């Protein structure tokens, strides 16, 4: 918990929301989610929640990405959404809180929460796009987001296997 709080306090310094890398299409779109600790934590966290969620946790990934793409288009065309940076920061805390409760909360509730926060992340991508191919940029950040989600699933899987091995070793003693 102390590490999470430390990372959250540092994430204000690591926003991926700058105009740097926002003008060359696919590559800048792919790098954008990985350019800020705020995006990395939220998207890896969604993957971890998806792993621990009740059956069909993969729906979280689809919901997050679908809402993210729609809100990126809204940001690109100039629709305004207030409190985007605050929404992104809150999403990190909420997503990591969901990890501990994923098995106790209904899947539809988790999907709704995750999709809501996908709105802020997508909007940040779309609103900051400057030039080049927006479609290529969207493809880049969508694939990068999926990669980060899958990384979260892999981390959760590795963690559970490690815990199971330790529990088995303790029982054998």
C-alpha cells in the first residue's frame, strides 16, 4: 500500500499528457500510453482486475478500450470533458482498489467503473493529437493499451502461481 501511495504521489510528475510525440501517427499513439506513469498504472491495473474479476473478465478490456476510442474521437473533434487529469488520477486509485474486491463485486459493476475511467484516458489521447493520421494514432494507442492490459493479466497470473507454489511448499512442511 505504501508503494502504491508513493507511485500515486509521483504520477503528477509523470503525466503522459504533453504535446511531445503527438504528431506522427502510429508510433506516437503507441508510445503515448507508455509515456506516463499514470497511464501505465491504470492500464496494467485494469488487466489485473480483469484477471481477478468473476467469469468473463476480458469484458473489462473491451469496455475500457471501446469507451477510450469513442472518447478519443470526442476529444479530437473538440468536445470538452472537465476534470480529465483528475479523472485519470482517481482511476488509478479506484482500479487498484478494485483488485482486492474484484471477486466480490458483480462483473457489470466493475465493467461500468472501468469503462467510465476509460473515458478520461481516451479523451486525453484524442484532445492532444496535433497532426498526422489520427486513425493510425488511434490504432497505436489502442494496441499499446491492449498490451498494457495483457501485461496486467500476466502479472496477476504470475503472482497467483507464485502464491500457490509458496502455499504448496508450506503445506508440505
